[in-house]
């Protein structure tokens, strides 16, 4: 669920600072690499033009909120999207751009809890989200470097590799995974690293440029007639006889305004606040940290990551990496802290993890470093539904590119009455834990346990 912890987050020794500085390029930026090439979107509405009444208020301008808004606007609903920061400031432009079939629990585990029929639907919806996003990007003509590149999933021990046949077999009838098991003797054709004991090649997994994808979504919403306003957090939300009344604040001027909405969509994921405490207690924000290397020689990139695939490994403290869209850098991510918000402090442990897999990159420097918050749930599954009249979709557990887009669209169809099949993510239990209210104190001992499991090759 999390990555290796960068110890002593609050204080860095002078030696650590010197090491970090040596790893940075002269033009280093503590910002997402994806922000370099975001195209300009049409001018969004200003905060001075906040309407007093809308059909639907969408809170959160990431993938979930924008996909919901796009469907709602095209369905004839007067829709306003507000965000506490600039649209796309959160993990929608800070993720690694990897797209998978997304569902973490296996068929056997889900069947034991929900029965084989719903278990099959859950896994099927994850596969459908993977297929859907490719069709959606093509249909909307969003220029975001989308590619069906495939994913190499590396086994960190021989014991784990031996379990891969069982892993691929643990699927519901009728859901076929397009994947091959790759023995260690053949893995050099898929990854230029000796740190794995073989792996699985998921042929249909994909990638895109997260920043350009978000910009494309924003462009489509605005062009369709929707309103998207940033720097406008919702401070209070109350039920009324006709729907909801939201208190929003202009962060620039401090002026408050009331907005009445017939319906509300909460699409805040890892940036959820106590605006809706019931939901906040069910999602755990976890920092995800990423670096981009300086440009590497073409031959080296081709050798390290052949065919420009995305890569993850089987460790519980997972890492994920891929070539940049122009195939000149490696974009490498992990969850290297619990609370640290300074991405520079993550450079050293991320670089250490990178060179553990590619020792020849020991002297390679880092051009960008950034972080964002993903949202985990206690069952490692996404959830969507309606709580006391508030529609929500969140908890993508680090696999949100396709799931958030797909779920946001389906949530909007529910509001419009055009969703004919109940989404599987609405039918599963969305439970909290009595011991979790605000701070996820339990993450540190969990990470210690996961690190022990990884060391034992479990």
C-alpha cells in the first residue's frame, strides 16, 4: 500500500543536503515534469462570476470531477466545477501516467466476501475502465501521448515468480487477461535490470501524459459550456429542501458566497477534507513521490526499458517507472514518506531505489521532483455511490487514471438517469475503521511489516 519511508523527514543532516544537491541538475525544478508541456486551455470562468444557482456542483477539478462534468453538461445540466487550488493542481497532473486494469484484490478474495457474481463484475469493471479510456481519448481527440505500451510486472523473488501462474489463473470466467509470464532468462528483452526473477507482461496496459490529458479534459468541459473555477474551496455544505447550499470562499479576496445546487458530486479523492466526515474517514491520503532524470542517451534508454513499456514490481512497497513520452528520461515513482511535503527531500531515497534497479544510473542526475496525494481505502478498492444525497467517487488506490475517468463518467450517468447497469464499485461495502478519524497513525507499523515481507521475498 505504501513505499519505503524516508526517515527523519523533518530534519536533514548537512551530508544529506549535500548528497541531494549533487543529484540535482543545474535547472532542477521541484515541480511535475508533466507541467512542462501543458497546453493552454480556454479561459475558465473567473471567481467574480460564481453563479448563485446551478443544477450540479462538482467539488474537485481532477479527472473524476471533469469527466463527470463533461457528461453532465452534455446531458443538459447547468454544471459548475470548483477546486480549492488551480484545476489539476492535485494528483491528476502529478501521477506517473500508467494505466492498468486497476483492481488490486484477486477473484478468490473478492468471491469470499461478495460471491463470484459481484467479484466478476468488480474485476470486469476494472478491465472495462482500461478499455474505455483508450476509446474515450480517441473519441474526444485528446492529444496526450496515449499509448498501449504494455507493462512489465517484475517478481522481486523466485518465490513470488513461482506464484505468477496462480495469479493469472485467479480470474473470473469470461475475463481474459492478455498477459504472458516472462522467465528470468528472457527478461532482458523487457527490462534492462538484473533485480527481478522474471515477471508478467500485461500487453494491454497503457500510458499517457497526465498533464496533457487533464488539459484536454478541461478544454472539453469548457468548450461544452461547463464552468470550472479554481482557488475556490467549499467550506460548508448543507442540505436544503431543494438540494444543497454550499459556502465557497474566494482564496484571493477572502469573500464568501453561497451557491445553491440541486445535486452535488464530491470528487476530491486524496485531497478530501472533513467537508463530508463520513467520506473522509473512509479514505487515507498517502504521499506519492516521483522524480524525472536528466536526458539519457537513446541507446541507453532502449536498453534499460525496451519498447517504452511501463514497469512496476511485486514488492508490497511498490515502485513504478516508465520512459518519458519522448523516451529521453526515466520517470520513477514510489511512496517514500508518510507526511513529507518537500519533494526535494525525496530525491535521495528515490534515486537510491532507481539505482538499485539500474546501477549504471548511479551518476545520473534528477531534473524534476514532485509529490501528490493518492487515496487508499481499507479494502484497497475504489468506491462510488450516494451518501445522504451527495454523489461521490474516490479511493482509487494509486490506479486512478482510468478508474477515476470511467467512474466520474458513470457517476454523472447515474445523475442523468442514463446508467442502465449499477456499477460494481457502488455495490461493495465502503467501510471505515473505528480507530481512524484524521491522522493515519497506523501507516508506520504497516510499512514496517511490509518491509519485512519484502525482505523475506513474500
